[in-house]
């Protein structure tokens, strides 16, 4: 997907950024977003991902030094790692749930 908002699908009528906003709004309004978030939280906890994230945070702080790191700097270091380390099966299940939601709400 193009970060500038242009749709990757030339036949699409709405830029990707707008489409994501509409989908997110529908997920929130229906309560599906809360169910997906609860699923993700449970799966990340069960997989040990949260413990790995905490350990990674500690490593970053030790490497840079507590006096040399702020919240923004820590976030910049942690976010890419955190996103990349989410188990693929969790990402796939979230995508499946969103797709199922969109299919069921089309009618």
C-alpha cells in the first residue's frame, strides 16, 4: 500500500488511507475492534511476546543508557522490532477476522 494514500488498486474509488479510516470506524462502531484487540492481547500474552518486548526494552535502555534515552527515542527503537516480532499466525488471524467482518457487513 502506498503511504501517500494513493490506492494500490487502480479500480478503487477511495484512497487507501480513507478506506482504512472507514473500515476502522465500522470495526469500532460494531464492537468488532474490541473483540479483535482482546484476541491480539491474549495471543501476545500466551506467545510470550510481551515478555520478549520487555526484555528488548531493557536491552535498548542498557545499550543507550538511561540518561540518554527518552520516550520518543525508545519508541523509535522499539516499534519496528515490536511490529516485526508479532507472530505471523496472529497477524494472519487478525487479517482473516477483518476480512470476515467486511464480507458479513457488505450485505
